[in-house]
C-alpha cells in the first residue's frame, strides 16, 4: 500500500546524496530563519504573537515566508541537501512529521518537552501526532478545524434566502443567489482548495460515515456508487462558481465573501481571521457552520518542526523556539487572532466566538476525524491530484472514481 518512505518525503531527491550530506559533512548547521506559509493578514498577526514571545526571551526571529506549503517544504528539502536547513519549518503535524523523522530530517526537541511536561499539557492525540519513536519532533501550536462553510449574511438577505442548514437546502439556495447577481460559491484555483470542496460535497452527499471510511482508505467504500455520486455532486456546483477562480489564492477567494461579492466559501478556520480583521462580526455579518448537515468536524494540527542540525547552539535555539511556540498565553492570543483553537488543553478559550465554541462542542462530543492533510502523503497526493484533474476538465464522475481507485491501488 505504501511507496518507499523516502520516495514520499523527498519527492524524487536522491537518497544517497541526502545520507552523504547528513553523515559525512562536518558543517551541517541550521540557519536562523523560520520557514512558513502564514502570509494572510490574520495569520501574519497570529505569527507575530509567537515572534514577540521568542524575541522577548532574547531570540532574533528571521522570517522566510512562502505562499503555500508545497513551495515551503520543497525549499526546506533543497536547503537540507545544501547543508543549510532553517531553524524551524511550519508543518501539518502528523504523517508529514513522522515521515520526515523516519528520513532523519528532523531533530527531536524532547529535552524541552520533558522539562515543560508537554505530555500533561496536550490532548493525547495531539501529543501522539507530535512524536516519533516516543520523542517530540514538533511543537504543536493550533488545532485547526477544516470543514467550515462561511456565509455572508447580507448577501443571503439581499437574495431573499434563509441560511441553509442541510445540503439539500444549500443546493436549492444557489440558483436564487445567482439570479440576485451574486457569486453563489467562491472557490479558489489550487488543488488543496478544490479538495476542500470535495470534502464538503462528500459529507453532504454521502454522509459522515462514508467520508470517515474514505479517509481511512477503505477501498470497498472508495470504489462504490457513493464516490460516483460525490463527484457528480461536485460537478453540479460548477455553474455556481465564477470564471475568475483559476489560480486564485484562498485569501483572495475568501475576500469575495467578506466584501459581499459572494455568498459562501468552504474553507478551514483560518478563513475566519479575514472576516474578523475586516471588523465583521460572527453571527451578525457572517456565519460559520460545519459542513451542512454532516455534524462532523475535520481536524488538523498546525505546528513547527525542526530540521536536522549537529550544532549545539542551533539546537539550543530550536529549543527556545519550541518553548515560545508552546507558551500557553501565546497560543491563546494567537488562536483568537487566527480563528483556530490552541493546541494546549489548559489554554483559555474565554472570548472565543460561537464558531470556535461550536467546534469545541463537536470535538468534545467525539464527532471528529483527522483530515486528509494529516494522513499518509501518498493518499492525500492521489486524492488532490484526482480531484483537481476532475474539477478542471470534462472528466466524468465514473472516470474520476476509477482514477481515484487506480491511483490508491498503486501506492
């Protein structure tokens, strides 16, 4: 089921070159910078909370931003080969950090985690995802909830539409919103955005149990008529999107809803920060609902991992970064800005809006599943590739199902 581990994490880079650089070089030192893709307005302000904490303890933050995760990780891998890895890199904590650790690409930060007793501060699932072979290799910062539908309430009012609370009601609302002169559904032009759209359709058309089994790689479920119906449901949305979606970033797409040009966007909790930064009030100007009618929240853990270095001073620097990122007050303040939830279970949720409280209620009730972005890189790679190919072509739902099945069988 799985390709060789290094093929996945190094994306075709020569493993022998990697090993030679790691184990024969006498000058493999981490840089001082932190690589990330938190470039949206709210994300940048949330990151600044971590920066300020780190610099208040004597550190000097050097910023290396990228527009998306793939570019950021490709850059880090290239720098690892060149013997100049950064001090830290933003990652979705889980399979990616496990795979990088298996490849010998990360330092562990277990000395800091033990000293600060992270095991007692983190939910069991978050702690487990942040470790490799029992040692912490990542500092988890946020627990992100991924499958939100954000709605501009004024657009719905102008179109004479009540906010839909089921998938059927959502679909019924789209032509009425279009007739009123608005973009019914704002969709961006990147494969991960298109696959987030697939998530919502799958939950709405086929249900939570189907999607949980799909995420778990159940081939009987994946090669079923439900999958064909999901792709057909996704195609049915296309007439209600706009022609400008090709290549559009998530932030620009989100702004269509914030500014009242579009009614809906399906996006993770990071989108909420854009509304808040624009002084929009949840429940008044906009609403946030988990995938219509599904009752399931999809989660991911955002954190920072620490590329391999043999320098004791650089490892000390990585420890200081990790400590700042795991600071309780930092996580609370940054999460409020970004629209996420703090990774620490003892962080205060006072002041969190109804969107976050809704997510907390679903999480406490056990109605949650790990998002595909936390899963095996081979699985999520095939899923994104097939969904994007389907969305951007005239591929039939039947052929999309076959392509997904065939791609997963080759792993």
